[in-house]
C-alpha cells in the first residue's frame, strides 16, 4: 500500500467520532430511511385484494342473440376472471362462459391500490409485477450512471441531485393518471433511488478511519432495516385511504433533500484524491473547530512521509533537491547581474518553485468501468464479487417473496420479515472487525446455504405441513438471517476492493449485477409450482458456490483503501485469498 495516503490519520487526529463526524453521519443516515420505502412500497400500493367479476345482465352477456328467450331465466356464476352462465332449471346446464364484461368488484374500495383502481387483474395481472421489475431495471441503470458521475464530480453533488429527483419523482407518482405513466415513473424512481443510496454508502465509508470503517455498513444496514420496519405501520395507517396518500407520505420523507446540499460536506477522501486542496482544507478546518482540535496539530499528526495529500496544506522546510540545483544552474548570470539581493533571492525562489510544480504536478487519474476489463487481476476479483452480489440479491428477494405467502395479517408478516434482519446485523457487527470482511461474508453464506438445504429437504418430505413443515419454516428464516448478513457485508467489502477513483464505478456495476438477481427472484414462485424443491435447491447451491469463490479474494480488514490501480494490483498479488496468512506462517518458521 502507498504510505503517503493519510486520510485515515486526519480522521484519527480529529477524533473518529467527534462532533463534526456525528453531525455529518446523522444527516447522511437520515437519507437512508426513505430508500427502502420506494423499493418495497409496492407491497401495499400494488396489493391485489380479493376480487371477482362485477354483476352483469342477460343483455350484456348475449347481446342481440334471439335464442336467449328460449329459457325464462339464467343463473350467473361470477368467478375471478370469468362468468359462467347456466340455465336456471333442475338440470342446470352450462350455456356460456365469458370474460368479465362489466368490470370487477373488489373486497376494498376502488382507489385502495393501483390494481383495484386500474383493474390490473386476470389477463393484465402481470403488469403489477412488471411495475416492480421496472424499479429493479431502473436501479441497474442508476447504479452505473450515478456512481460513475459521483467518482468524477463528487459524492455530495450527485447524491443531493439524486435525492431531490427521488423526492420529485416519488411525489409525482401519486398523481399518475394511468398505468403507463405510473410504470415509467417507477423506472425513473428506481434509477434515482439507487444512485442516491449508493453515494450515501460511499460517503459513510469514506468518513470513517480504517479501524472504524466496518461501522459504515452496520449503520447503513440498521437504518435500512428501520426504514422497512417503519413502512409497515405507515402502510397500516393508510390502509383505509387511497394508495396515492401513502405514496405522497413516503415522498415527503425526502423533502429535506431541498436543503441537504447546505448541511452536508463532500467526501474528504475524494477531494484529496482529486487534488481539490482548498475545499479539503476548508472541511478539515471546520472539523477541527467543531471537534475542538488545532488545525496545525491535526495536519502534522496526519503527515506521513511527504504525503502529497497534505503537502499543500502545511508549509515545510526542505533541503534543495538535485532537480532544484539543476534549475538554479540554468539561470543565466546575466539575469542575476545588476539587481538587488532581495530581487535576486526572489528570482531564484520563483525558479525553484516552478521546478517543484513541474516535478510534483502529477495528473489526476480518472477511471471508469472499462478500466476493470483492462486488468486481468482486477477483472478476476470483480467476477467473484459480481457473482456474490447476484446470489445475495436473488436469494434475499426470493426468500422475501416466498415468505410473503405466509398466512396471517399481511402488515404483521411484513413487519416480522423486516425485524429478522436486526439480529443478522448484530452478528455482522460482532464479526466484521474480529474475523474480517471475507470470513464474515463466507460464514453468512454457509449459514444461508446449509439452512436452505435443510429447509428444502423438510419441505419436500412434509409437503409444507406438520412438524417438518414447521422445521422448514424455521430454517427458511435462518436462511433469511444468513443472506441478509452476507448482502450487508458485501456492501462494505466491495468498495474496499477498488481504488478511490474507481470505487463508485466498481461498486455501482456490482450493484447493477445484483439487480439481475432481483429480476429473477419473482420466478421462484412459479418454479415452486412445478418443482417444489427447485428454488430452495438452487439458492442453497449458489450460496455454497459463493463460499468457495470468496476464498480467492483478499482480506481488507486492517488495510488502507487503495488510491491507484498500481497500488491495487500490488495489494491483490500480495494478499489474495489465504496467501497472507500462509506467508506469515512461513516467515515465522
């Protein structure tokens, strides 16, 4: 690793959790709460209540058919998507079966959900699920666009832009006149939701020093889960109102984005990596004042071996380098002749400073997602990360969709599905800094894989009933526990495996791959209708394969975040898989 990086030393000198950091983290984490609202609100606003065909008449059913008067009366049987017409006689005979010609009637008022308002049932039923698919597709697009923009233009600017758009789009959805407008806005919503969320994750990560970095994902996961839990009572409170009121209420949680730019600071690490020294100095001075630290003391404590990041902030006395001596020798004696000593000293100093500028002014390197495909080592590790994201997303959402079919109150079920993530987050907190990111991620995948294997076997043998059925349910929840922990851990692990100016692009593309898992997850239900053990077996196998692949990745616990591609490749070679541990054992021997 490059020892000139000293951002973590700056945070340590300021105090890892000083007043400045606490204020910034507070406003960052507030922005996480609305994120699950817009991803999971579909549970309530696209809820499909019990329904059947509306009452109709003989004229509507038969039209101008003269044969209708051959019988005095008819008996109509109203099904969900069809009307069966029988003769009203002792030996009733089916005469005709037709679609719901007079519309549908629901167990709730017409405006409660988009399904009941726009009759998204029967032949149009898939449109309800498709609206959620559009959100996932939007997330994939937003992950690539917003994170790449964030690496180039800064975390704060792009986050605030995304959050304002999230507020505007989510509020606009409440006024959708038809399904088409609703679907398009949901796609855009997915993009800005993901862009806002990923930039917040990076902001949190880059605000904490090395030894506290694991807390970034823990804090985000706790607030994320809290947002899901809050959604349950909100849905219950608005259960007797139009879905539009719930949508507006959820949008209002993001209204503070209009002033967020004024109260949130840019990532110090991004500023220093991109040579924006004046803005970096302003933030450090602000933090030092709030944390009651001396600015010069903070910088001196953070200076490590001529750090290029802090050289512009603190003047230091240095001896003349050979390059500077060469510059002086190039000054013509005629240039120095006939001028005062002070002017002569000024001219010499200017020449040296120009030389220093030419020597030190290294161009800032900007990367993009194509960079990953140009380096084999980085691509190999990225492929493992992308597969892990795919598995985590697929299994997490597949389990959520399967669990939603449990009997009981739908609001209570939603609440329980959310609250099970708290113990997973607690276990993640206890493990991350003790055994590291890689081993934690492996352990959670082992738990998920084994639990889902047992659950699938029990479900197959019991057909979902009896004692084995209860055991299957318990292990299904254990599987949800495991996959929640792995999904959360990979959020922290991934950005630590990329250099500063590639971090958001790498993180964003990984999240994009995860959206593929989210889009495949809804097919778990239909697959289960044909092959009972199919979804569980596939999920378990994918989790266990992830366990094997993760052993090839390096551990990031205890290491400074890399800044350049060169640093990253060297670090990958030295710390891939268990190589570090083996080297240390060989050295000891």
